[in-house]
């Protein structure tokens, strides 16, 4: 209040006292008390001198110094100061004037009083309540629930006023609640010596009863603010509930820390603070009480419902605001609150949810900011205090019965801290139970608490009770001087830091220096607490069997999915740099990759001559792997704190993950489509748009899911981006281009197949599908592929395989006849086994009758006659496959003839130049390889023309660049099979993501290392 306003009030006081015909001495004394009580002014000589001059001016002892209409003068003064006084200050002035005229000429002051109430716009019903309060003589005057009476009547007269029994009080304490004041006021009538906040209470004079105030007397129990607040709340709000813990205990693994045995029982309608030094276990206690951490022993209940065993019953009753920021920085204030509310009120229409959002924003004074993006805690758009209030609003909009808040004032200014705590206090007044962690509260905040729990090291509760009594308790325990004084008698402030200073007092050595050891150990304080404290079990009639009502109801998984997806879209579309980069990244990379792989030896570009097509196929896969992983790697880790809250609310992880995946799938579809469209256009790849896109899109989705898995598993963005190259490089090396699979293949394998290291690489399946599809299904090769395949198989058998086998038979036969001992050595045995195995394979094709002397192809049985019979059979096979080759070649020649005749002589030549590629043909035919086959202990493994070779396996495995895969007796086209394999791998990653397997494996490995280290340290100590 400024000086001008105070001077106007002094003038108004003088007018009232003159009209009331008060004695000058009484008027000065009353005004002096008013200055001290209302403004805390002790040095008031200047104001008293001014007041005395005004009394004489208005004629308190006679006639006024000049003619004056005092009612008109009072009207002018009150009108002028009205805009400078808060409503509660206006009301307090009015009540004080009521008190002043009580002992004077009331009829003369009535007109002045009515003038003042009209100017201040105080209704007649409110004025009547104030009159009844000041002029109270009997309970008939206070027949409304806005009054509370404390007296020694054990059975008070049945009436609407509220009552608290105090058997030892000599007199009556009357409390009044008014919405205009915000707090309570009281007046005492009686002979009992009472004090409020250390100052004597004068009977017949009213006092404000604010948060943290205590009325004490030598013969009565202290009257706390929370007692009066509960006296009003309990009868207004129904049902009231009890939150209790019975001998709860929790210990961390291999540690005595956590929470030592603790019991409590607290009613609703309170603001409870948990105070203690850093690391004493305040957050652990909050997480135990909110159900995040199950106790090792004991029960935590809401009424009779166990919060751990009956989670479904209490769903929606508990709210938790962690210390971490839970806001989406790219959403507005309104959107943050709206999406949070949408996930909690399934039964409400959108309009009702929007109304709730508007109401909460208005209550929290955030309405003017609702269109602003919240920004990050570093790049602030709204202030820290506004962020904290919005974080609290995310839970308040659900209206939980119990709200836990971790460090609500951390990092805030004193003003913002008070705003946040007043907000929480208002919720307690509405019947909620609010429990907060706090480290160093100010005096104002400390007085807001109804209860205080003090914690010491190791998770020991060492005090529970009234906050101001805590100071007295600890000062008394250590024999402080003035131990009974909890606050400054002059200013009324308290020093909450005294509590922790006393608890953590250090020992002093003989030189007066502090020692590291504490004077009072945590065990000492805990033992004192157990001796001095008994938990009072609150019993609320009619409430123990049920639960407080809740309006919260989470949506089903499908609706949650829609809400999560809409929220994710809003976030992405608001982040313009994100959109810009991800929408332009693929087209730009397409131009870069296509430009540098657009090879031409002449001025005219010819697709057939492009030697860099394989590089393009390879780089396309690398690009989509990189884009898919980079866009998804931060998707979950940046929501980690928010996911904890949504897990606390039992929201669907399935819906959340699918909303992320759907967005990434849509983004990947666009990125791969734009990449293929632009790059294929530049390189002149025709008619392959859909197949290229499907393969690269499949790889991109695989990469998205791989990125989401590491995003879910790790807690550090740095670790994720270090890991990305470790995941990408194997995909690059083992796609079949950089490292040849033949070089990785064991020399002793029986069947030809890609090594297992290659089988688990999505890049291998993608590159093979692209290469095979481009070669097999281009417009030129589509005419001849099946014919070329049959010709290649027949030619390999007639010109290479049978010829080599005949030579080996001659070799073994010749060496055996020259040296009979040769027939029994390992080399002879191995060669005969190879000949036998290869003849069996050829006979299994059933093109000729089987060779009847296969069992004679072994040492001891093999001789010249068997050799001749074997060569005869092999020559028959050779002739058959040669004839087969000639027949198919003739069919191909006829096809070429008809096509040229129908389309023109240049048709096939033009198609070959436009759609076929020479370098790709070299790759899939392996035509630059000198050995056409590789000898193994089991036979000859074909290496020439792998695309024309049928797989050796029937379980889907095959050699690299096979044109088909055999599975369960069916031949499946490589393109279809490989795309299916990529989606199968993606499905595995999806399941791993849903169940968080990678994160669980990391935790298990860390635990294993810790256990191993523990035992190793134990052995060293022994």
C-alpha cells in the first residue's frame, strides 16, 4: 500500500471515530493497534501525529475547524481509494470500522457505514455476516455454515454453525469464513490468555487467521490453521477420504537406504510438505506413495483400498507432477493441456474438454498465454513459473484426489514460487490431499503447509506434524534458547532453514572448528521420532468403505492412438525446420546420388553402358537406411519423461508406439517415393518405379523401427548417435557389394547360401531384390529370362559339370591303375565321393534313368569297369543337356525373329540399350569370375551365373542373387520373398520395441556387471 492510500485511510479512520463520538485517547489507541496489526508498523509517531491533527480538525473534542459534511467527505475518500485497495483490504477496513463503532454512537455511524459498504460494493448479506460476527452474543446470530465456534460445550446447540470442542478454554473463539477475504477472521470472547503467532489476543477485537497461523494458550491445545480449514472443508465436501501407510518400508538393493519403517494417516483437504536435505530420499518417498515403487513391507491405502494391489480400482485418483518438465515445446500452452485432458476424459465430448481446458487456464492465470508455444526450458518463451504452473495443470485438469508434486519451487523466483504454492493450497482447500517435496521454502510458503514431514539421511522420517511446531520440536530437542518461539514476534516470519540446520549440526573440536561428523546422527533423530510420535488413525464416517469420486476415464487404445497421432502431427508441423529438412532431404540426396552415378562414356547417355548402376542401387539402400534411422532415433528418447507420466496414468504403450510408427511410415513413404521418382528419372530407369519404391520403403520402415528401438533403449542422445554408425556400417559392408559373400563362406559347406551374417542384414535382402528385379524384369530381359535360365543350367551341366566329372573319373581310374595303393588314400576317397554326390544330384533331376553303380564309387569297389560305366552315364547326361541347350536356344532365336518381325529390326536392340544394363549383367552372371565353380568336400558349387542357378535349400535360404527362393516346396520370386523377409525383420523389431527387449537386455547386462564386480571386490577383501 502506498503512502497516499494510507493517508486516506487515516483520514477515514478519523471521520469514523469523530462521528462515533469516541474519546480521543481511545481513538488514538485503537488506531495505533490497527497500524501494528494490519501493517506491522511499530514506529508510528508520524502517523499518530497526523491522525491526532485530523481528529482535532474534525472536532473530536468540540466543533470542527470548518464546516464539513462528514458523510460526503467519507464518500469522496472511500471512492478515491477504492481502486487502490484489494477486495480483501476493503472488507478488512469495513469490519475494522464495525468494530470501532461497537462501543460508540452506532446510530450516527450507521449512515457512514452504509456509505462505505456501497462504495466498496459489499452485498447486504455479506455485511449482515460481518455484523453478526462483530456483535456476537449468542449462537442464534451465527446460524449459517460460514461460522465456526470453539468452546467447552461438548454437546453444542444443534445449529448450522460449525463447532470444535476444547474442554479447557475459558471463553469462545468465533471464526468467520468469507469468500471476499480469502482466509478466515476470528474474534475471542473470554478470560483465557491466548496468543496468535506469539502476539497476545485482545478479547473483543478481531484478527486475521492466515495460512500457518497458530492460536496458543497455556491450557488449551494449539489451534492450527489446518484445523479450522478442515472444520469448514469436511462438512462441505463429501466423501472425505483417508490416505494412510502402515509400517511401510523400502530398501534399495545391497543398501540400507530407501525408506525406513514409517506409518502415517492423513485426511483429505491438506497441503503436506516433505522437507529434507539433498539425497535423503524425498523423491523415493513420493514414488512409493504414488505407487511407482512398490514397498518391501507394509501397506499404503486410500481408505481401505491398497494402491499396489488394487490399482484398477484407484485409477485416476492419484496425480503426480515430477520435477522434470513434461511439456511439448512445439505445442502451445492450450494444446499441451488439451491433449493431456483428451487422454483422461473419454466420456466427454470435445467441447466439454475444451471448456475444462479454458477453465483451468483461467484459474492458473495462463489464459493470456494459451496461443504461445511453450518452448524449451533453455529456449524460453514462457517463464519458469508459468511452465511450472502448466506442468501442475496437466494433473489438475484430471482432478485427482491425491496430488504428489516433486520440488514445485525448484528454479523459480520467490514470486513464482509463491504463486505455484498458492495454487496447490487452493486445491487443498477444495478437499484434495496435496503432498509436495521441498528443499528450502520461504517463510510465506512454510506457513502455507498444513503438515510437515521431515526426512533425514537414508530415508528416515524424523518429524511429522505442524510446520511451526517442527521448529519448536527441534529447538527443544537440542536445548536452544527461546525454544518455544517458532517465529519472529515483531514481523511474524519464520526461518524454516533452522530445522535442517539443527538436524545437520556438525560437531566442534577443541579448537572451535567444525568436524565432518554430525552432532546428532540420522539414527538418533529417527529413534526420537519413534519415541515421541504416535500415528493417529483418522476415521471418517461413511467413507472407509468407498473411494472419492473421479471424473477421469482414459480412452480405449484406438482412441488413444488417434489422440497420440494427432498430437504427434501437431508437434511435427509446428517444427518448421524439422519439416523442411525431412521433406527436402530425400529429393536433394536423390539428385546427388543420381548425378554422380549418371555415367556415360559418350556425350549421349545410354542406360546399358552405365557402369555405376550397381553403385546407385547400393547407395539408394544406404540413403534410406540413414534417413530412416536418423529421423526415428530421437522419437522416443525425447519423450522419455513424458512417457513416465503416461505410464503412471496407465495409458497404452501400444497406442503411443503405433502413433509414432504410423507417422514415420508415412514420412518414409514420401521420402522414398520422392527419392525414387527423381533418381530413377535422372538415370533413365523405366517401369521400375513401384518395385524400387516398395523395396526402399520396406528398408526405410525397417530402419525406422531399428531407430525407435535404440531410442527406447538408451537414455543419452549422444549414445544413440554414436551407435547409429555401428548399426549402419555392418549393413553397408554386408549388403553383398562391398564384401563378397563368397569370401565369407566356409570352404567346407555342403550347400551354397549367403552366410548367416548376411542373412540378418536388411541391406542384403534389399540389394538382392533390386538387382535381381532390375535384371530379370526389365522390358528387354523379361522376354528371355526363363529361356536364358534354362540355357544357362543346361550349358553348365553339359560344358562344365559333366566334363569336369568325366575328367575326374579318368584321373582316379588312371592313378588307381598306375598305383593300386592310391585307391585307398584320402584324396581318392574324396574325389570318388564328389563324383558320387554330383551324379546323385544330376539323377535327382530325373532326366535320364538313374546310374545303377553309384555304390561302387568308393575305394575298394571302384575299378576300370565302373569307371567306364560312370563315363558312359556322364556322357549320356552331357548329350542330353547339350541337346536341351540347343533346343532352348532355338526357341530363343525364334522368339527374337518374331519380335523383330513384329516390332522392327531395331526393337530388341533399342530395348536392350534403354532397359538392360551391362554392369548389372556382369554382376548377376558373375561373368568376370575365372573359376566357374568351387570344389568342396561334398561336390562342385556353381559360381557362374548365380541368377540362373536354383537354390540348394528348401527352407528359403539361397545363394546370393538367386532369382527364386524355395520354401515348403514352392518356388517364390526373389523380389516377393526378399520384401517379405524385410517386413519379417521389421515385425521382429516391432515386437522387440513393444516389449522393450533391448532396454531390458541392457539393464540385465549392467546388473550382471554390478553383481560380478561386487563378488570380485568381496574376494579381494577376503
